[in-house]
DNA sequence: CCAACATTCTAATGATTGTTAGAATAAAAC
DNA sequence: GTTTTATTCTAACAATCATTAGAATGTTGG
C-alpha cells in the first residue's frame, strides 16, 4: 500500500512547486516566454543563486525545462496547461480566501482612483476587436512582446508610455494588457493614460491566458 | 512592492495545500462526499490528530469547509473546481514526470494481468450508456455511493463483490468505476470479475470527475 | 590558453512543516 | 452532572525547505 503513497507524493511535487510565492512569480514571468536566470531573478527580486535553486525545483517537478543558449540557460514552461492550472488556482483562491480580495485591491489601490479597475473581459475584447472599435495596447517590455503578443497589439513598454503617445488613437477606446491578472503594468498605464484624457480600460487577463485559451497569437 | 509578494504568497497557500501526498489522499476521499475526521484519517492512514492538522491546513487554504453534525465534524470541498484543478495537476504530472508512469503502473501492476488496465473513456461510456450496451458498476463503499453516484449505476462494494454477483448482467459489458484515476477499487473488481468470466472494463475516471464535468448525478 | 560571464553546486544558517502523544474542548448519551 | 465520543490544541522533536555567500562548472571571446 506504500506505492499508492509514493504516487500521491510524486503528484504532490507539482503542488509543492506551486506552493511558493517566489516560484509563482517566476512562473508568471516564464509564461511570457523563455527567459534567462538573471532575467527571472530580477523579475522575482531574488539573488541569482536563489532563483536558480527555485528553478531547479520547478524543473524537478516537471513544470519548466531549460535549454542552453550560449552562456545563458533559457527556461520555459513544459506545458501550456500550467497557465490554466494557475488560473484555476487563482479562481479558487479568490473565491475561497477572503484575504485575496483585500490583497488584490491593495495591490491596485493607488491605481484605482477613477474606476481604472473596471476590466474588459475576454469576450468583450474579442467583440471590440472584431468591430474595430478598440485599439490593443501591450505595455510589457519589448522582449516579452517580441516573444509573443495578441494580434494587432501595439507595444509601448510602460517606461516609454509618455514618449510614444502618437502611436495611440484618440478616436477609439484603448484596451491595455500585460502579463496577467496580477500584473500592475496595465493598471499603471490605464491610470496614466486616463490622466491624459484617453479613453482606456485594462484587459482582465494577460498574454499567457490568451494563448492558453487557444486564441491566435503573433 | 511587498503587497505583490503578499498576494502571491497567499495564492501559494493553495499550492502548498496541494503539496502533500497525505493531503491529496484526503482530498480524493473528500471529493466523494462529506466525511468525518475519523473516516478521513483512516482513508489516508493517518492518526486522527494528524489528519485533523492537515484538514486545518486545507481549511486555511480555502479548499475545504467543515460543519458540525452532532459529535462529528463533516468536511467537504469548498469548490467543485478543485476536482478539475487536481485532474489538471495529474495530467501535468503524468505528461512531464517520467516517474509518474512507473508509479501508476506499479500501483496497478498485479491487477493488470490480462489487460485490465485498458480503460473506458468518458465519451465511450456515455455512448455505451445511451445505447444500453453497458451496465455501470460502482464498487465504492455504500456510504460513498449514497452520497452521489453516476446515473443507473449498481452499487456493489468491493468486499461484497462475490456475494452479489446476481446483480450483474451476463449479456452486457460491465463498466466499473470508483473514486478516481488513482483508486484501485475498480481495478481490483475488473480483475476479479474477469476471472469469473464477465466482460468488464474499468472507467478512466471516478465519480468526482464525472460530477465536476457537469454530467448528471444521482 | 586565459579572462569574463552566466549558472549551478556546496555548506551553513534559520524558518517552516509533519508527526506524535497527551491535554483541552465540545456535544451527546445516560 | 458525569461519562463517552469526536475533534482540536499544545508542546516537542525531527525533517524539510529557503536563503546566502562563496566555490566550482561550463561557455564565449579574445
């Protein structure tokens, strides 16, 4: 009867791997596209050594793979289903953990002055894109945009937002997106663009969720 | 920037809760229907005190709730999505962890003498039920059957299999199911019934997966 | 081959978790 | 009210995990 226990212990490795905030942040970044240890360490605010250790952990649990490219190791997700898995975790947590709501609103607190929290759902966005009534804005850094983005999205990394305003339409609503539901970039963008008088809302989800849903990407 | 970390740490509580073989076994049992601490402790082969501690852990992570019923506390899942979450974990683990395959086949090794591992998929089962070409056999204990089962299933708990053979048809194929993909009951049943000359296969999944898929239950 | 760089490994530390046995609590039965 | 039964809490210990600093490995570019 111990082989049953072994099986569940091995399955639990996947859970364990998902059981650390630092690793979830690493995964959020990896889901944007392959990245080096240093990139990942800085995204998660970890020392390189520590990030490497967490990445080994994720690797042993079968969640990421690494390939060498020159001097760097590039980590990527083994499986698109992980994005779905993490979305489900998020939904379960938001539904059943009272604390989550508080933390989400705190994270976006200062960015929610004038209703910037109201998000566009996937269906709304799809409808808007079909009729051409919205322009899509990707505010992630350039290299993440290059690794994959929503069709017809314009890339203006958040740092360059004010200097690239001429790329944005005035006559249509703008929908901004970034890495995912817990990424602050699009919130920040919405806040800043609203101050400048743009009609802009953020998209509910990010690039990984869009891709995992089987929707077309570029 | 620490509120972002807090958010992911809280989300990670869900992962942590899923990061223990003992807790996954508890959840497999809870997914069959509400159960007392003692029932759960014996299902997971834990002392009652230890099981209680794990259940508190699951509770804090928002995965289960408890209500008192007389002397007993009854634990149940907070959320049907957890069954989907665990199925996804299983798929990811089976796809990406080589060890899983070995462990699954070891768990069912002795029960796979004559191809008893070949399972019926959900679609096959649905088709067979529609045409009336299969009889459904639920080999879980009586109380789990009573808490919910697939429509038209006959309940013969594994221990009573040989003494209740007259409930089983000889002219149709029998499909046996139990708690889920890693439950040995239906395997054992298939093996024993085949020795007796019955035409019988097992169902891929269990009652919780069927229910979580939104299919009708009784 | 050497120097520079990216990553992983090692060893040591502190923090967290799992487990047990036994005490405390809470409801039910008498 | 006292006893019984089910569960949770407490304290203690062992085991596991996260983190850091620094050494070791492997790759690139001279």
